[in-house]
C-alpha cells in the first residue's frame, strides 16, 4: 500500500485451502478490483491513524513546552523580585553613606575624601546597572504573563521626546545628543512612561555601542497618520542576518562590543520596546549598515483631538 509515494504497508490475500488445493486458482477481475479497493481503504485508515498519532505527539510536545515556559516565566518573576529587595537596601545604604560622608565635618584632605567617595560611587553605579537589569527581567516576565497594563493619556509626543533627550543628556554629559527641529504638536494617545522608556532605551543603546566622539541624533517626524521617532548613531552597524533577531528575547548581536559606559545587557531592551510599541498599535524597525551606523525607529498613530 502506497500513500503519497511512500510504502506504508503490505496487503496480502490468499484463497482458502481445501477442495481447491490442487487446483491452480486464478483471480477474477472483480476479485482483483475488490482486493485493490480494500487495500486502498486500509491504506487510508493507516494514514489517518498515523496522522492522529503524530498530531497527539505534537500536541503533547507543545503542551510540555508551554508548561516549561510557564514555569520558567514564573521562576524569573520570583527570582527577580527576590533579587530586587536586597539590592534596593544596598543602594539605599550606599546613597545614605555617600550623603553622610559629604556632610561630615572632617579633617580629611580632598585626596583622602576621594579614596572613600570613589569606591562608594562605583558600588552605587554597579548596583544601578544591576537594578536596571532586574527591572528588565521583571518587565519581560510581566509582558509574557500578560500582567501588564497601559495607562493611556492624550499627549504631545514632542514633549516626551524632548524630555527623554534632556534627561539622557543630563545623565551622560560627555556625549552629544542632538534633537533635530520638531514641528509641534505631534498628538498621540500613549502611556507616557512606557514611550519615554522606549526612547531612553534606543538612546542608551546608541550611546553604548558607538564611539564617544560621534553624536547621536534624534528625529521626530510625521508621515501617513503616524508619528515617527528615530535615533541615529554612527556605531558599528548591524549585519542584515542579525537584524531579524534583534527584537527577540535575550538576543545579543555577536561581535558588537560596548564602546561607552558600563556595559552588560541581557538582550531584553529591544524585546520590551517592541512589545510596548505594538501594544500602542505602532511599529518598530531598524535601518543599519555595518561600518556606517544604525537608526532605530518606532511609529505611533497620530490622534488629532477634535
Ligand atoms: P542589550 O541590553 O544587550 O543592549 P537590547 O535588546 O537593547 O539588549 O539590544 C540587543 C542587541 O542589539 C545588543 O546586545 C546589541 O548587540 C545590538 N544593538 C542594539 N542597539 C544597537 C546599536 N545602536 N548599534 C549596534 N548594535 C546594537
């Protein structure tokens, strides 16, 4: 029995023995047609049973995978919460010690004071990097477990872009961040904090992966009913192959090094950005040429108020 060119079984028939044993029995055309029809039907039944078995196996694998993913997300969520609590205490205490140290009436020289201040500042910086990573893990697991709500407000996107650019420039004083002229207003309906987080994430990456001597340029434009924010750097650029995977969880482009600031990332930032923007019915994307730089962008629907 052959199905779709594949041998799936043998259908064997034989005449009864007995009074005909020494007779050389031949099969009539009707008997041959009947045998062929029966074989065809049996082949169909076999193929159907096989399909059902395959389907059941696939379903079992899918269910097992879903369960593994569910347990993994739950674990990440619990572990991140447990890591966050002591870290918050560490950060708070280091900040407090730094403040007390600066207010202290002491006879220390500037060099001696620096010897105490600098390690504390480094500890605080590292704790902040770690806190940001834990926050990303929590945010990603909230997205995965659908425990995530947006608080939508009508807003001028130009204000959010300006605020995010200013905040970043204040935090990173040794880099040039240029906001190209914007035609106001650019009305959107958005969760302001989340959208600001996306812009800050694009800016952080642009600064982190490009050389300090090059500026990062931010544009806000309008096109076809959408507002478009783009962050352009003159960093290493991203190979076409890697561009497809950029928005996946935990993906980091092999061979791209951190060129500015304190590095280490989990490969979650862009995944979170895409989820936020798509929940706002917008789109994300990147234009990038290796050796020339990258422009990460997102769009949001314009919501003109009547
Ligand atoms: P990470 O925390 O690792 O930066 P992201 O999700 O924000 O995670 O980015 C994923 C990866 O994409 C990064 O690890 C980096 O390899 C690459 N990437 C992101 N932004 C840029 C950029 N502006 N220039 C070059 N590579 C980038």
